[in-house]
C-alpha cells in the first residue's frame, strides 16, 4: 500500500548576504531597463525643425522676372511652397528624371564596385557617355555618369544593373513620386528621353526634396568633374557637370545638389538644392521648367535662392 502524504509547507531561509546580492542584481536590471527605455524615448522624439516666417521687410518675387516658363521654391524641411509660377502645370521633365532612377537603383543596394560593360541595349539616343559598347567600368561610374554628365546610356544601364525588370523599375520610380507627394508625376523611362516623363514644378520640387535627402545622390550631383578608369585601368574618362551652377560662389548659400534636363518639347529644366551658410539646417529646393537656355535656368535659380534667403527667416 502506498502511504498517504500530507501537504507539507517548506520554508526556505535566505541569509542576509544572499538577500543583499539579489537586491543589487534586481536594482542593476531595473537601472539597465530604465536606461534602455530612456534611450528609446529620446530617439523617438524628432528634432524640432526651424520655424519658417516671413521677414519684416518681406517683398514678393515677381514671376515676370523669370526666364523659365514655370517654377517652384519649397522649404526642404517642411515642404512649404515659398514661391510658384505656373507651378501646377505639367510639362516634360527631361533628364531630371535621372535623379529618380538613381534613387530607385540605390534602393536595391547594388554592388557599386562590381565591374560591368556598356551594352548596345543601353543606347537610346541623346546625350551619352561616349564609350564603345563592350567597355568595362565599375557600376558606380554608370551612376556618376548619369547624374553628373547626364548620360542617357548610363542611366538606362542602371535599370539592367539593378536586377529589376524594366516595368518593375519604372513602377518603383512612380511609387517614389507618390511617396514624395508628387502624385501627378509620371515616369516611363530612367533617363528622361521620352516627353512622357512629366511633372509640374511643385511636384518636381517635392521629388527633389525626397531624392536629394540621399546624401550619396547629393554628393555626386554637386560635383563639377569626375574621373574614372575603364577597361581595367587601361584608359581613363572625365565627365563634367551639365550645369554651371555647381561652380557658383555665394557668401549666403551653397549648392548641395543640381540636375539639368533638356528636350526640344520643353526647353531647359533645372532642379537645385541650396543650403544656407548662415544656418546649416536651412535648405530650399528650386525647380525650374522651360527656359530657352541653360544659362537662363542658372540665373533664375540664383535669383530665387537669393530672394528666399532674404525674405524668409528660420527661427
């Protein structure tokens, strides 16, 4: 017979030294937890943006001063429209399309130092990187040639080198425009050679706000010149920026990024990110569409940047 066992209560005595050790351990865990939670809360609080207000001596910019058919100036932080001229009228954006393609390409985390060759399928006409089909160069140099030299064949090659299908790549370009708040913008290729790549000046400025937030794209598109080797070091190539604005000097602002565009159907386009030298956090985006000459877009961009920094204050 198995004997019945009564319920027995056991008391465990913990000596004072052990109690002290347990207490210290609990306190350490609590302190660590507090520090972790504090760090999360601190990182979750967004940095306050500078408040944008009109200056006491505010003076409006007259649209008739511009050579460009349409224009928009926005605050890079808030997206606030500071100036507009026919800013809602859609036009072909031409090679400014390339900044959108570059952003999508980099989102795929490509191996930029990998070597690739120029292919016949990359040739679509218009401005191009003047290298024979079969020339080998690093993948990053296709990117640089697209943004600095505005080479259509280089921009088209990025689609192939991304590993995405053309339709998927172009869908991602249009999704990016939607995310930027440019819902009316439309892209059908990666280089801008088709006049069906369209946007209005305000949407273009918003796209620039998003794309130029990528420091790699901003760095590349602000360079005056860029040189690289081809065919495993057996040759070299130098490209220059298509806009003279990257060489512009001002005591009030700096050029942080710029991209040109041209098609006979629209004329000369330009998008520029300006940064204030007075306050490093203050930046604006200027988008211009439809000037007769590239020099005119530079004059318009500089005039609008001077006006914006003179007539608005960021506190």
